[in-house]
C-alpha cells in the first residue's frame, strides 16, 4: 500500500511543471549590489567615528588652550568655555543628525 502511494506521488511530481532556476547573471548582480552597499555602510560608520574623534580632539585642544591662556584673562576663560559648550552642542547635533 505504501509503495503505491509513493509511486503515485512520484508520478504527480514528474507531471507538474517546475520553476526554472534563476539566472546566474542576476544572482551575481544582486550579490554585487549587496556587497557594494555593505562596503558603503562600513565606510559611513568609519567616517562617523572619525568625525566624532576629531571633534572631541579639537574641542579638548581648544579648551586646553583657553585654560592655559585664560589664566591671565579670567573673562577670556568664561567666554571661551561658553563658546566651546555651544560648539560641542552644535558638533554633536551635526554628527548625530548624519547617522
């Protein structure tokens, strides 16, 4: 009985039309597009990290310079500190907006 069921099932499978295999060029093309998108995403992530690191380094250098030179001029320290805080907020907003 089981052999008869298997035989009928095999006959039905042999009579139904099968879908053709996808074109090899299309598969390669889609894989190439995906590879390029992943590469672009990696570059974008790296550039975001570089922007953050350089912004922090510039702000620390500017703050250190303001403190070093501001010992002689107390008003300069306050103005420079306020400017650095505003610049930090603006830089963070720009960096986070690009993500």
